[in-house]
C-alpha cells in the first residue's frame, strides 16, 4: 500500500430521511463499502490516510461528518444518544443499498457508535473495527488493578465533566481541543487535524452539538425517543459480529487496566484485539500504514461471495 495524504477526496451530500449528512469519499463507487466514523475532537478528515489506503484495496470508503459537525446539519431533534448515532450510521448504510459485505470502522465516539451497532441482534455489517474505545463489557479492569488504576482513570476523564458545563465548555473549545490532542497523542503534530476540527464547529450550535454527545452520555441509562430507542438498548452489550479492536499503548484516555479483557469479550463472535506499541489515542493518524495493514488483513477475503 502506498503512502497517501488523502487531500482531495470526493465530498458528497446525502439527504437522509431524517438528516442531511456530508461525507468524504475515496475509491471506486462500486467497491466494497467501508463506513468510517470519527470521534471528538475530530472530523471526517481523520480518515485522510486510511481512506486512500483502503480504496487501493477495493473499498469504497465513506467518512461522514457525524451529526452536528459541519457541513452535516445540526439535527432538529437535538438527540445525541448512542441510539441516535447508530441510527445515523445505519441510515447511511441503507443509502448504499444495504450491501451484505459492508464493514464499519469507528474511532473514539465513532467507536462507541460502532460498538452499539455491532451489539445489535441484527447487525448488518459483516465485520467491524473499533479504535481506542472498546465495547463496554470489555472495560472492566483486572481484579488486581488496584485503586490506583481507578484514580488515574478519573484523572484521565476530567474533560468529560468539564464538557457538561453549558456555555463555559463551548467557549473553551479553542483551547480545549489543542490540549486534548497534545495530551492524548504526545509527540504527534496535530495542527492540520485541529484546523479541520475547528472548521467543523463554526457556530455555537455546532459546538453545543459536539459537546452534547458527552452530555447525553451521562444520561445513558435513560431512553432516547423513537426511532432511536431500540438501537440504544444494546449500547453496553458485547459485539455479535467479528470485531477488530485496536488500542495505542501510549493512549492516555483509558488506563490499560480497563482494556485487559478486550480479547475475551470479542472472542465468542470471532473478534480479536491488538495493542499498537507507542501509539496514542489517534493511532490511525500516528501509525497509518500499520493500522491500514491490520484492517485490510481483517477485512479482505471476508465477503459473502467467498464463503
């Protein structure tokens, strides 16, 4: 696979029944669908390396700006629960004719969304990959983790509480976003990525939308309105399809003790996990060639036509 920057992808607008979404796209329109979901503080441009690399291997890569991130619209319903995020991904998947060999890839909030979709009893994706945030059942620390692991995780998660502060957190994003990139992926030059993120949050409404992911999550035990309710019900369950989980050893968003059991949780559905030595939270940007190789190995050859 050659090196790519992905500076010139297609930009496509999809008028879904409930939301207008804009996505970056790479590859032959007739290729195998790979739907890629970004997280926070990030944008669809996070896939600018992996998009071309996967396209080289026959995939049609679609990377939407998720709800509330411009140029995708801010949803009228104001709902940001995981059921709503999963609903968006599935609606976009159906826009492509619901292909049986499609794959789903998510990072950060995109990983939480991917985990939710993969836990559905009728998950339509043949295989999925989650980066940096494992399925909830896999986040239970080892019995010998000790109090220190919990205390350190609380320190890692300070931004989640900060993002609950209305107005203050919106006004602080210009400072918060560079700090999180610096803290989560030490040594990685994120200037380009930060510029893309801020461009995707051009108004107060967009900033509130991005922060509302976190505000909805603290109420995660509640039920979002229809049509998101049933999808949301499975947000904390194990995947029902094969999942590749990738985590950076230098990631400071989740203490390693909370990822020790990932392999055991993924194994029943045929999934696997791997830790990338030296990578931080944005592992797909720090080690794009390695991540692309792992994804291709996991996905290529696994198609209904091959069985």
